[in-house]
C-alpha cells in the first residue's frame, strides 16, 4: 500500500535517521496528503527534505514532510505519541530523542496546569 511506498522511499535516504507518518493519514479515514516527520543526521539538508524531496516523491498522493530536529515540543510529542514509525536507522538515538521530548512535554504540561507558567 501507500505506507509501504513511503517507507521504501525513505529507506533510500541516508540523511533520514528515523521517520514517522502522522496526522490525518493515521488518525482519520479521509486525508488529502501524507504527513511524514523525519529526524535528520544533518539538519542543513532540511530544505531539501521539506521542499524538493516531496516534489519528486511521485507516490500518487502529496507528501508533506516536517523535520523533527528543531520542531516545537508539542509537535514532537504529537508525532511520537500518535504517529506510526516508518523507519529507524538508529534505535538508541530514536529512544533518547523520544524520551527527552516526552519528559520535557510532561514537565511543561505540569507547569502550565499548576499555574506556574504565565
């Protein structure tokens, strides 16, 4: 299916350390595009993956790529908790990144609920 096409496409990219499919494709029955969040080994390649890579993907449905490395914390949390893992070339790094993001998000959520944040 379409997920397998995306997985094969991403597996050929050595800059992508791990990737998730997320958003409406995973959470709803109807979708306009496929949202893919990637962790890059070299963030200077972000522009290529956000702009050029989706344009040449040619999988029959638009691909919307976001780079996780410098993404906002709530976005990372959503991807890691609601998304589906597509590829992982470094499980140790992936687990560390997820652990850090979820811990930071939970700390922030606690502070907001506790009224300690403006």
